[in-house]
C-alpha cells in the first residue's frame, strides 16, 4: 500500500462538525500525529477509533518532520491533526506539509472546519474579500505597524487573538481605524459562542467592561471591515491639510511654485494641478 500524509481538519468545538471523510481517514491511517495527543485522543475516543498517537507540536516538528516524511515514502499512511480546525493555518502542520512537498511525498488535504472562513462569514462585513494575518502581533508598536501597512488594502482583515490580549488589540484598532467596524468572534461553534460587532471604539469599550468584571475566555478571531467611505474622506482631508502646510514651509524656504508643486505631488501623491493650486495659495 502506498504511503501518504493526510491532513485531517477537526471541529473547532462542536463534535458534530467532524466529517465522514476525515473519520474514514483517521480509521485507515497507520499512525495519527497530533499537535496535542490529549486533545486528539479525546476526539478519537469519542468516535471509538483506536490508533497509535504521536505528539508532533511546534517544538518537535522541526526535528521530526524529515523522519515523518521518510516513513510516508516507505509506505506508511500518517494522519495529522491540530488541536482544532484546519492543520497548517497558523499551526505547525504547515511545516510538515512543506517538508512532504519538498520530498515529493504524497499529501492529501481534507476540507473541513476553519475559524478563518467561519468568522469572516459570521461578521457580516461588506467586503467580498479578506486578508488573513495569522495571530495579531503581541506588541503595541508591531500591531500599529501591521495595521498601517494594511490601511489601503480593499479587504476585510482577519486575525487570531488571545482572550488575554483582546482589550489591548481592540484599543489599537480603535486608535488606528476609528471609522471602521470590527467583529469579535469568540468560542465559534461552541456552547458559549459570541459574535460582537460594532464600531471599533464601541466594541473596545464593551470588552473593557467585560475584562473589568472578570476574565475573557475562549478562542478569539477578529474581523476588521475594509476601508469605509468616511475613512477615505478623512484620509483625503488630512493629506490635503498636511500638503497645504508643507507648501507654506517650502514657500518660506524660497521654493518656486513649480518646485513646490512637484514636491507636494511626490510627497503626498496628489494630482499635479491640485499641487500647483496649493503652491499658488501658499
């Protein structure tokens, strides 16, 4: 029998989301590798599947991926499960797939639950496309840098976040994107599922109050709407105000109208005729 690596998605929380195809793959596998053997062990037990389970987490996969792939090439069928959802999406499974592809080992990826698409749809945002940024950065400066870099992207932004850092993340979102709406999806598919949507500042205030009353628990996905018309208007107004101020500075330094207009167009990306009008006004 030919060996292969089978990527098996598992439920985000509700066991009813396990697919028949994934169950069949787990039953047929020679070995099941898991991000956490305890989590996957409970899943297999719930469906009466008895298999040898090997731990293959973030710390181990770098050293063991090559050996796992060698076993596949030797004819072993190995299934891989992350703690929840689609393996390879912000978890060590991606490194295992990459190692298998590089060695030309057969890989079969089964479709199934993923928190990214589930949260995007649950948010009800207007954008017909989304950008997945993985886990939101831990440090405030890095968060701001990421959001500023994505400001002009015409798409919803989706991030994973820890419940312990949720308030800090929302605080940065409210500061950088005050005119956008954000959706906090918590505990998707589970008993206490929550989808909270609103203006970034309003959602932040809601969870600040929740944090003050007690801890916020569960897996969290943030969905930020794409650029709004209000945000575009404010950005355009701010750019023109900054350009006008820069024109006055350049005029005071003795710059000609032509040179001032060229500088404004280059620095602020505004049309040459608008830049020249500002130079005249300066």
